[in-house]
C-alpha cells in the first residue's frame, strides 16, 4: 500500500509539472505570436531610463523610484544591460515575455491546486496571456510587468485552498508586488474577504499576507511620498471619456466592473455560507472592482490600468461558469459554452500587439546610428527613436563606453 501511495504521489507530481510546462510553453508561443512584430523595439514609456540607471548605478538601481519603486521592471533592465547596447531592447522584451509566461504557469498552478481541473487551469493561465487590453502598451513592456504580477498575486490570495496550503508562494508573490506596485493596498480586499468568509481560514496565512501588504504600503508611500501616493497622476489624468473614444477603450473601462458585479450577485449568498468556489469568485470580483476604481482614481482612463481588473474579472467569470457546468443541466452547459465564446471574442479581436509597440524603429538600427553619431561628432546626448513619433534620450558616454 505504501509503495502504491508513493507511485501515485510521484505520478501526481509529474502530471502537475507537465501541466505547468505545457501552460508555460503555450504561453510563450502565444506571446511570440502576439509580439513578434514588436520584439527588438523599445516602448517609449519608460523608454531607456531604467537602462541608463542600471548602467550607471548597477544593481543598486533596482531600488530607484519612478516616482514609485518598480523592482521587477528594473531587474529586467539590469539584466539587459549586461548584454551589448544594440541588444538591450530584444533582451528586455524576451525577458518580459518569459516573466509573463512564468506568471501564466503560476496562475494555472493556483487554479489547479484549488480546483483540480486541467481545463480551468489551462484557460486561466492562457487568459493572462490573451488579455485583450494588454495589446496597447503592456505586452513587451518591462515597465508594465507590475500588472500581471498583481493579477496573479490577487488570484493566489483569493483562492482559499491554495492560500492556506502554499504560504511561501503567496508570500513571495506578494513581496514582489509590494516592491513593484503602488496599488499593493488592493491586496487587503481579498485578504479581508478570505479572513471573514473562509471557515477553514489559516490565521498564519492571513497574518503573513497582512504583514507583507502593510509593510509594502508603508514602503511605497515612504519612497513615493504621501501626496503623490494619494493623488496619482494628478492633473495629467484623463477622467472623462473623450469624443470618439473607441470600443476598445469602453470595453477596457466598463467590462471588468460589470462582469465582477454580476459574478458577486450570482455567488455572494453561497460565499457567505462558506462555499470555497463562490468565496473565490467574490474575493476576485471585489478585487477587480477595487482595482478598477483605484486605478481610475489615481491614473484616469489608460489601457495599462485595465490589464489586472480584466484578467481578474475574466477568471471570476470562468469560475462562475465552471460551477454552472458542474451543477446544472444540459441547457446551462450550452449557455456556458456561449459564455466562454463571448470571453474569447475580444481576445481574438485584439490579439496582436498594437502599432504603438510594433511600428517604431528597431533598437539595433537606432543603436548603429547613435554609435556613428556619438563617435564621429561632438555630441553629449542623442535622441533615439522608439515609437514612430517618440524618442528617448541616451548619453553618448554610455554608448561609447559600452
């Protein structure tokens, strides 16, 4: 009997490893398909600033605020500058894709541990990659890695079984989020909901998560300043829809809170009674609403703020439909199939990375031009193209010394 148990345990471990490897490989393939036209190009925001800081200050640059700390993004820049100057954009883009794929596998693992459903696990991981609103400025952008990181962290906290049994993974995700994301305070929402409604709650898990979140909030506020932390982008925010605002922007702005509210209405009664599936839905949906509201309050209408609420709302909708599939009749199964198709349509509609990420000059070409100008002329700083109309300024001393 003992041998049989050991064999089953080894088989289960191998099965989980294969599942996660499959999600990661599929994620990398999808990311390559979405971003292949943009690889080797640098987004204008944050431009080349993180690379300059990494070259000048080395490893210590990862703690530099802009205006808030973004450790995960600066680590990517620090790794990229270990390579030749002309490769910085392609290395940063490739690393960004690898981190997205890794987070997709982690998201799949969280759902696998919570549900033991291969299909739901795969769909969750790949929805992170297929996120339709990521196409505008999040894909390939090392400066926007904080959004998929926050998304997966909220998923981990909102999944009661995983949260209780995988404290080190959750704590690690939360710590990286606290060091990279000013909206880490949103983690209080799923922590509070799980602490209140999970009948099998782990006091240790809740306490550790609250401690890390509190320290993270204090760290972000201390570095950024209380005024900037509470006012966000201030006067530069776009708070009202503009004339002719397209379907993409309305979808990114309105879909997450609408889906989240509907999911809460469907699941709240059973969540209060302690059912983990519905508890997970309520925690995710409330987090999506909190993220959408706080992002709008601090940053206004901007596509990067849609990424995390969209993924979290999508997952909550998937779980609602999974519950219906398991407990309802054939008519409901047909409705679930239609619902999944509705979720997929925007992913297909807005699949490739936008022209903002794909139509700028190749960094390698700009690097060749900049090297010639800096070596043959009396120039201190050179403007290098990133988007068709945007540039980033790079010191010639950095190029000469590379």
